[in-house]
């Protein structure tokens, strides 16, 4: 029996509408790009496809399980946790979480994506409360490798390289590896 409520259907329709509108809009800038065989709409359509899969998966989950709290699920509870913003430490943490993406965006031009991203990921994980260094490094490495695989290998999307010497050199090294990989796979 379905456990869908009206708000579940409305949420799904909103997400499907967003996917449809942006997919139709993507035909407005559908151009070939000399260095990228999927064209200007390649990676935006991949993102839309992933959003569609997540939306349909969420709808199926809501259809089967509904939105009630499930036993044994970490982070799901009907009881609201008390969050205090009385101390200066929590205010500093909140400000750091808000400004870290801005600092990351600003650092992309001088430092580049390849050098700034692992630092950004690690700092975000630490600001969210993880203190175990092995976990921070492991999760950072995993997310970084997934991003590199997606943007360099699969989508072959150009990423900011940076213009400061050691970071630019690392970016050049990463691009050389990517070129050799694509040549060996006959892309």
C-alpha cells in the first residue's frame, strides 16, 4: 500500500518540473566544442540526469516507506536536538561554514581547482565536526577522486588551473596525466 502524501507528490512534481525546464533550456546553448565531444550541454545534462534519478529514487522510497522515522537510521529522529548559539565558538563555526565556500571560490583563480579542492573538502569535513584525521583524509581523498574522475576523465571539462607557481605546476601535471590517459584509451 502506498504511503504517499500530497506533499510527497508536490515535491516530486516540483523536482521533475525543474529537470524538464532546464533540459528544454539546455537546447538554447547546444553547441559543439572543439575540445569536448559532448558539446556545451554535456555535463549540464549529466547533472540533470542524476537529479532525475535521485528524484525518482526518492519518490519510490516515499511510496514504499513514507516519511516516518525509521528505526536504526542514523541522524533521523522525531526529537529535535537543542542547538545553542550562545557561545562564541558556535558563532565562529557558523561564520566559518558560511565563508569557506566564498574563500574556496576566490582561491580558484590563483590556486586552481586541483590544489584548492582537497583543502576545501578537508576543512568542510572538519568544520562539520569530524576530528579523526584518518577519516578526514580518507573521505577527502575519496571525494576528490570522484570529482577528478567525473570532471577530468568522464566529462573532460576544463577546470581552473591557477596561476601561482607550485599550484600551476600541479595543475599542469594533472592535465598531463589526463592527456596521457585519454591517449591510451583512444578518446
